[in-house]
């Protein structure tokens, strides 16, 4: 089992460590973490599970098909 620091997990997810800290403190997303003493660690498999749970089944919009704003 590989444990990543907050900074390493943020790099893996391509976001900032600050974003992960906020998500963890306000429980915005169900992203699991492990406390080792005062340290916070993330399991790589939990990060992958989180990413897979965020997949959208909706097809991506085609280029040039954005809705126009009402005047």
C-alpha cells in the first residue's frame, strides 16, 4: 500500500495541496485519507477510486454547440 503526502496526492490529481486541505476540512468530497499521528496521507488506490467516481456518463458537447445567452 503506497501512502502519499498531501503534496504528492495534489500532484497526482493535478490540483493544489491547499484545495485538498479545504476539501478535507469541510468534507466537500468523499475523498478518503489516513491520519498517521498528525500527518495526513492518501492511498493511491483511494485517489483512483475518487477519480473513477467523478466520471460523467454524459457525452461531451461538440465544439461550436454552446447555448447562446438570452439578450
